[in-house]
């Protein structure tokens, strides 16, 4: 298998990427495993099987008789609308799910012990025997699948500490940054004076700042 992109993310003179600090850790992990997974025989076999048996590929070609007669040639339409869910986007969705599985991203199920199913119309169902764990799984799914809202109260774990603040993980792959000025009511010189890796904290979403970034605060939680 040949990939035209180099190790820096460039296709010749084009390419590259701006990655917000909040996503660096996740993107680095993806970068380190992406090509190995895609080129593995097991991944290709599973992906091809799902495209064939679940999506319905290869999509059939339809000979458009009247269009062909009108323009004096044979015109075929590739029926992507016949794919399961009615669009080609299902290819990317299945690929992402398989990639996550091969990377061992199963934390919602592992942490809660629930069973999660996705129906044909995209609805998500969560089943289990522990009401608290079911509620936890639902909260994690909501966080992953929705955008943050101003005033939203969230609980998360400190996963990274920088000079300028701390990164909090609210659900697998969903993080936010609390600036050092928003950690405590009193002024602090070092984030480590208040927080350590693994701490579980409660924050409030403050909405977007002047640069369009979502900001969070620990010290303003009580005011909400």
C-alpha cells in the first residue's frame, strides 16, 4: 500500500495541519498507529467484510436509458444511495469505528460494564444492570456526541498539566483546557500547586473566548 503523504503531513509542497493544543495528545497517538492499523491484514479483512455484508458494496451501476438516448452515449449512475444508511459516509464511519477498536478505545464499555448498540437509523441504546453505570455511560456518550454549551457543568480527570493551565478529560477523546487564571479564586503561580495528574475536578463551560476557543473554569463553578 502506498501513501503519498510524508511524515510531516505534507503532499509535496502542500499539506500540514494546525492542531490545537487540546488535541495534540490524541492526534499524536493516532499518528503513531494509523498506518500500521490500515496496512494490517486483519483490519483490511474486517473492513472489506463489513463493506460487503453490511453496507452493500460494491454499489451497483444503473444504465440511465433516457439520458443515454438523449446524449448519444451510455450513461451509468453509481447508486451510492443504495448503501446502508443511504450515503457513502458509512465508509468513513465504519473505518473510524474499526480503527478505534484496533487502537483499544473501549473505555465507555470498560468503565461502565454496559452494552451499547447502534440501530440502523443511528439511534444509540444502552443496556445494563447498574442504574448508576447506565447513567454514567449515557452522560459520556452525550459529551462525546454534542458540543459544549456555555454554563454546562462537567466533571473530568486531569490528564495533562502545562505552565498555562490543565487539560481535563470529560469522556474518551473529549477534553477541555482550564487556564491557570481559572483554576482557583486566589492567584496561583504554578498549576501543580493545586492540581495533580489524575485529579477529578468539576468545571463550568464559559463559552468561546475572543479567539473562538472553548474555555472552562474551576473557580466559577459555584457561581453557576
